């Protein structure tokens, strides 16, 4: 009986979660497996598209004439059975398409266009050598396919007789280095040396090096160059039969230049030991359980992570450790590489596509047991997971804002169930949703209530900037913060300043007519950047010169308003000319490696003040930082987001935790125009529990998460009336599936109603139990496919975190 394959196809204009059945040609029988990518014909014409094989089975419907699989894109499954099943779950939960979920799981280079070459690395049958390879050392995938030889090629790859190279067009191909190995015996080299001219010193040197190498040893071109051997000498040696030149694959290691001092486990406090034992028990029992590890900043959560991962490795299993992108500092990498060495693979956006691909292959080949990375590393192809840890679990960056709109926490819990292993969610300020689940005992709560070595929590002062203004102080800095900075400089201590913005100034406004320079493509003011002397839109990237005259009334009374990191830096330099200042924001960390370079400078105490945006609020551990200052603490409180108080409390608590982490006492100064707000007052007291009770009460009254599930449907179009009409149609389509208990807010224009020359509308649905809603939304997704091809963009977001 013949075989068929069920394939999820990638049709950009008409996506579907239904698998199509294709026949498997005899040439691919026994070769095609679930998880491979293939090329198949689709539609009435000769269109060829990519697809993922999700099932291979016997054909029981002989009366149907099926289209056949055209060609293979991979020689082995790029997705495991687990990841195929996960893609099915994700598509359903996030209202996405399976093919998008599968593509998200692969490194970027595997989603790019590439060609494949098959290279001979050992003896192969004569017939193949001449019929397929035509006597050459390599042949393209397409040439082998024409000769119907792919089945034999894949078998030879399994026997390590050929290798298949992915030659990616964005130059992120497999990296190779040229190596030289000796071809002759020790005695033969001795005879050759006796016969060469005495003045042929380079040749003699080269022969000496070759003679000193073991028969299976080799040196790279770079290593030989260090000895003084040139390329022309090597080429001459090849022609004379002294040596062979070959290429060897090497991994691109982003941390090759770094040295990691090996560390040993630290002794645990009573709270740490209790948390470790609880987690260790589930590892030993191979039991799935979700732990919420709530520990104050500096309480040693990372050491608990490291010691539980050690237990997992001892059992021969792997560990997944997620941290927010902005917390993936060199210090975090140092801790894991220092403890586990080469068993650690690191995945984050700062790596090149080639480096990410190599780290992914190390994991896929089971050469790395510990994966440390940001959100997308939750899909790392670890085959035997023993623990999954999400640090700073409250961070909104764990939610992807493009399709599929997954939350890493949900994926972690699904994979934890699949592997029967614990999932640890760690935070000093857990999200209300996670804390509520711990209250209901869906999660198991573990607490670290004090700092390591019983170091005290830093004293926090809240400065009312309205009072400062009344006293005539119109500076960005309160007197208390400026005095604190001067004191730390005198004492040779360090300070961290957090500003919840980037750029020089918030906006440019005319004092005569009130005109604000807005982006021509978006309903948002442009931001001043003094380093490039331009105005920039942080949504669409529009850029233009700084105006000297008001475009509306031609007045010269145009001024800069608000506070940006560049402006703070400029004023700091004027007030404290003796202070060394490092500014860390999106603009200064754009170049690869800039992040690490700036951190290292601060660690070496080349500056006394680190000024930055949210990226400096987490993951820093500098013992000499004794002062943290927060400028404009209440920036987020005015945003149209029911989580604004929670986000403010979390940010202030996290950044406060950077102070006094060593033996020296820490101090925090929070500047605010709204100092009495409960989020700021509870952050001052380091009182998460009281904040949680107050915020939960308000969420209950306002009928929001975690008391209600949320679903946001957004529509955008270049024409405002079209967008408004479509969101109304879609809302009317959904309503019949809702009970009287569901709450529908909208449709309304979004807070920023226009970006990228598109108008945005949204509707928010709040509900507890709506049996028919999920199927109705999936139906909406399918039925709007053709409209999306005409420019009507629809976005469906389950449990949204972004309301702006």
C-alpha cells in the first residue's frame, strides 16, 4: 500500500489550519518524516509552495488522485513531534495559523532563501560518485534530485559519508575554516628536508611544522600564519604532495573572546534551601508542577535556578532558562557560562543570524544542555527537558506582539506538561495573574523574604517635584537627588539613574499657538534627537529636521518640552562636570556588542553614573551602586492601560533593587509629580502584598483580568471609514456567540488612532465562560482572509498586554 503525507501548506493569501494530503513518490518512500519541510504543487496552476509534513500514513483512499510531493527542503525533520503538537495548540489558543507557528519555531536563517549543497566526506559507492556527483566532490541538492538520488543521499548522510550544507543567501551559512593536515610520514618529511635548498627557510619551517603534527592532527590557516607560513607556501606544499587542505565546520561563538571564571555552588539560606528542595522533589519524581518563586530583589533567586539546573543535568536532561531581553546582560551570561561552561547555548536578538543558527544547531544536536535566552528561545529544540525557568515572569516582553501572539509562559507550561517537568516562574513582583493562580493553588508559591546575607533593603525617599517647583527649582533633578549624586562621587561609589524614555526631549511645541510637531504618518508627536539633530517618530521611523519656526503660525517661539535621556545627560554634565556618565538607551546600544561594552565600562568603574531607560532596571548586580534615582516615576500612570499602576510598581521595585546589593547600604530617590499614588507609596515600602490586595480589589470593581479573560480584536486600513465599517461588521459577527455575562467595550479608535498611514480601531471583549466564542473567532479569522489580501488588516489578541 502506498504512503501519503498530511501537509500544512504556506499560502500567504489564503492561510488555513487544515492539512492537505499528498502522495509520496517512490523516490521519497522511507525518507519523508513528520517535521520535514517539503515543496508541493497547490491550486489549479503550476504554483509551488512550502509546507510542513505533520503526518505520514498509509493511503486508504485509492479512488482519489492525489498531487505528489515535488521535492524535499530538509534531509531530516527540523521540528520534533513535540513542536508539531505545540504548533497545533498555539494556533488554536492564539487564533493563528499553524504554518506561522511552525515558522516562528525555526531560526531566521532557516526561514530565509537558501540553496543546499551535498559534499562527499568519506568513500561512497562508485555508481553514485560518477552518476550523481560526476566525479566531483560536491553537487547541488537540485542536481541530486534530478538524478532521483535523494533517498540514497539521505542514507549516506546518516552514515556520515556525505554532509548537506545550507548555503543561506543572507550569508548566514554554515561557517567553515580552512585547515591543513600532513600527508606523509615522519621519515618521508626527513628525507624531503635533506633534499631542499638551505636558503628555502619558509619551506623548511613548513615541513618542520607538518612533521611535528600527529597523522590525524591539523592546523588552521590562521594558526600557520602566526608561525610565519604564508598561503603561497601552503599551496606549494599541496602541489608537491606534502599536505592536504580541507574545510572544517566551526560554530560561530559570540562569546569566544570572553573568559568565564568557573564558579561553584553557594551555600543556601533557609528560604533558598526550602525552595530548592520543593523544586528538586518534582525533578526527582519527574512530575509537572508550576512554581511561583516570589523573592525580593537580591534574595538569590538565580542561585536557586543554577542549583536546580545542576540536578537536572546530573539526570541527563536539559534546562530552559528564559530572561527578558533587557535583562540578558553579560552578567547573566557570565553566571550560567561560569557554572556550566560549554553546555550553555545563548539565544537573543543581539546575536547575528549565523550565531543564532549555530547556537540552535548545538541545541538540536544535543551538544548544549542548558539554553539561556529571551522569549523565542522557549521553542529551543531540546529533546529531554528537565526544568523550565522564566525569570522576571511579570515582564510584558514575554508576550509576542506579532502573529502568533503567544505568551512564553503559556508555552512553558505546555512544554512542562509534555515533559513531566517543573516550571519555575520567578519574580520580585509577580504579575497579578500569576499571584492569583498561586492563591488558588493552581501554582505553588515559594517565597524568599530577605536578601542574601541579610543585607537590608534600600531606604526609599519619594520627592514631590511640585514642591521643588514651588521653591524655584526647575531642574530635572531635585536637590536631594543632586546632593546624593555628589555624595556618591566623593565616596567613590556609583549611582544608577532611570528615565522611562529615550531621545532628547518629548516633543517640540510652539508657545504662541500651541502647535506640536507630529508625525505625518502617525497620530503621535515626534521626538527630538540631538545626536543626529533630527526629529524622529518612534512608531514608523519617519525623520525630519528640527524646526526653528512654527510651521503653523511662523512664530520663533518654538521650544522643547519633556525630558529625554540625552537632555538628562547634558544637564548632568553641566551640574556635575567631574562625573563620568554612561548613557544606555536604544540609541547608544544599537551597535552589536555596545550593550556589553557599556556594562563592562561601568563594572570597571570608568563612570560613576549609569543613566538609562528600562533596560537598566533589571539584571544588574554592581556592589558599588549605592544610589538609584528615578526621574519621572509616574510617566506610565497616565497611560490608557488598566495595568499602568502594576507596571509602575514593578518598574520602581525592580530598579530600587539595583541599590545596596553589596555590603554598602543602599538608597533610592524617586521623583514624582504624583507622589501619593498607591503604586509609588507601596514601592517605597517594598510592600508587594499590600499592593496586590489593593490592585486586585480595583480589578474586581472594574471587571478586568485576572477576574475576566480578555480578547482584543483590532482592524486597520488606509481609509478611516473602511476601518470603522469593518470593525463594526466583525463585532456584529461575534455578538451572537456571546452570553449576557460577556462585556463588549467598543468598537472605538485606538489610543493612537493612526500609525504608518493606517487607521486603527479595536473592540475589547471581557468574559469568564463563553463556550462558543473560541470557535466563532476562528471562523472570523478564516472568513477575513480574502479581505486581508485587499488591505484590511485584522489582529486577534488573546489576553492582550498592549492597549495603546
